[in-house]
C-alpha cells in the first residue's frame, strides 16, 4: 500500500516533470490536483523536441502551477533536423516575450548509455543549445546519462548562467565540478532506493544550497511505488526521504530546495519576465 504524502508547511518545486507525456493523458487534471493537495507548488515541464514544444506550452497554460522549458533531448537529437535548432531559438524568443515565459533551456544534454547512437550529433545539438541558453541568459536542464565528464567539458567551453544536472548520479568530484559552474544537482526517485548508496551519500553530504528535488514523472519511479507510473504528487515523500538522509525536518528540506530552484531560475530579478516566473514558481 502506498502511504499518504506527508503534510508540509513549506511548498515544494518539482524541477523536472514531463506532465505533457502520454502516460498522463487519461488523468492529467487529477494528477495536478493531487500534486497541489500534497504540497507541490510548482512543476517545471521540459520539452524533449520541437514536436512537443506546443504540447508543453498548452500544458503550462492549462495549469498555472506549471512552468515550461524548451529544448531537444539528446535521444531525440538522433531524429531531429538541424532546422529544429533555429525553431528552438525562435520559439524561446517568442515565449520570453509572452505571459508564460520559459524558465530554462531543456531537456538537453548527452546520453552515452544508449548503444549505437551518434554521439557526435548529440554533442553538436548540445553545444548549439548551450549557445542558445547563453544568448538568452537562461539556465539549462541537463540529461547526462553516462556522459557527465563530456558534458562538463562542453560547459567549461560555453558558459551558461547555471542549470540543473538532472537525475544526478555521478561522483563527489563530478558534483563539485558542476557546482563550480553554478549548477544545482537534481535528486529524485533513485535516491529513495536503499541500495543507491552513492546517490544517498551525496544527497546527505553535499551542501544543501546546491540541491533541488525532482520526480522526472512519469519516469524514475521511487522505491515506495514499485514499477508504477511516477507522479509529481510523490515529491513530498521523496522530500521526506531526503530530509531523513540529512537529519533535518521535511519543512527545512522543502524550504531550502525550493529556494534553490527560485534562485536558479532568477526568480528574484526585478523584471516583468522574472516577476511572472517567480509568481508561477511560488504558486501565486
């Protein structure tokens, strides 16, 4: 039986949730309602390719607690057209001028886990998207499966204003290198497994100011739901496990990680764009 999410005073930010995914097509309204009721104030919904930019936007327009990010996922780079990079640049420029601006460029990065993928093509798309993020002064949401060192190499060459190393599972040394470059590290479902000793050690010992929480729903289900579909409503239980690992209260964990997300997405900037972002991320 899945236990109820703990009631918490501080509100959480799910920094990585694919709410637009087909897995939620049958009950998306209910998923959002449950996540709000559990204490999740905001969801960052990243795109994975030009083909779902519009779906991400529509999702975020329908649910005011959702904020978008736009990018081309490394696995999707395999079938993307080079013209999609120009589409991404134009789309971000358009959306930044609108009422629901993106908070980041993402999900982008490198994936060296999948065999027979064209890694050179992946890197070319990654580098061009880092340039887009740099030009628009946006952070990035990084996918770096089996590719942390390669991603760090490109990030040192093309400096962006920070971002999130999503689903971080690297070493302490790699974590420190991302932190030096202004990145936060995303922890979620993988951290909930007792056997994930390295990830749990990092969650417990890294400076709390560099950690954000995420679900990656519908993927990376936490240990307490087995192989069921992941959902943003499980974030409070993930936060409770994170808090237990650090020996702090759930309220402290929620407050710190949400503040980290707000700082990363420049929600403290005194511009119309960032005031709108701050309002969305705070659930206002």
